[in-house]
C-alpha cells in the first residue's frame, strides 16, 4: 500500500499521536464486552464500533451524520440516544487511559 505524501508528512510530524491511535491498551469492562477483547487500540475500537453501526443500520435515515444508538451502543457512548458522527472518536477516547505527554 502506498501512502499519500500528506499522510507520510502527518506521520513524520507526529509519531507520538499516531502511536496513541495504534498502541494496544487495556479497556474497561463495558467496552471489553462490546469489542470482545481485553486489549485493543483506539483505532481498532473505532473500526469495530463503526462496523457495528453499519451492520445494525443505526445511521439516521434522514441525516446520515446522526447515529441512533441501540442498547448495546448506549452502554459505551454515555447512554446517549443519538450522537453525531463527529462525536464518536471523542466518546470512544474516553474509555482509554490518558497517555503521558
């Protein structure tokens, strides 16, 4: 796979930020039940949640930027009935331990 020059530049300029996305971390029990693993990266978790949303057809029919949460998804997304797609990475990030600067 060939990386675009903008992607290569972003990786070169902030390797620590990239590492935070792909490093495995222990996750709390609520998220562990959802993803089925005790350790997962933030990126891997986001991909699992996104796949679940697509498989269960949870995007709003009128506004595709809105996700209608079912009970399983509510458990990991602070009990919200609906979220905007832009909120998803932030809500997932809350489950991961903070990385020292």
